[in-house]
C-alpha cells in the first residue's frame, strides 16, 4: 500500500494515498491540521515542502507558478491545495507556511 507522510508542527502522520486527491484534502480527511484558507492557490497558507516522492505528484500548476518563486519551486516547494498524488508510491511532505 502506498502512503504519504505528512509532517506538521504536531508531528508525523502516515496516511494511505488516494489518487487525484490534494495534500490539503488528504490532511483534512485524516484530521491532520494543514493550514489553508482559499484552496485556490492564492493565499499560500498550505505551502508544502516535498521531501520525497515528487515523481508521484502532478506537474506544477499555473497557480503555483504565479504564487511561488522559481527558486522555491526548484527547492521542492509546492502548494498543498494544488499538489495531487497521481500515481502510487511513497510520498513525504512537510507543511512549511511562510
């Protein structure tokens, strides 16, 4: 079974992956606090650092290109509301708001 590890200030949470679900949606479904407000890629409260498994995620969205600097994206930062798991594998992400 493929899993995603969600790292927050409250600790580490390992949950089952559901394809085509965003990081924010998975966190909410599993009662993991993952800051977010707009869920449209504008507020960046859900800024996420992909630590492992980027190859299992969707491509960077236009919203992420507008909100995150190129240097941030190069370092592995994404927006949790825009980042979806598109194939099975082990993924590890950390909530890193500004």
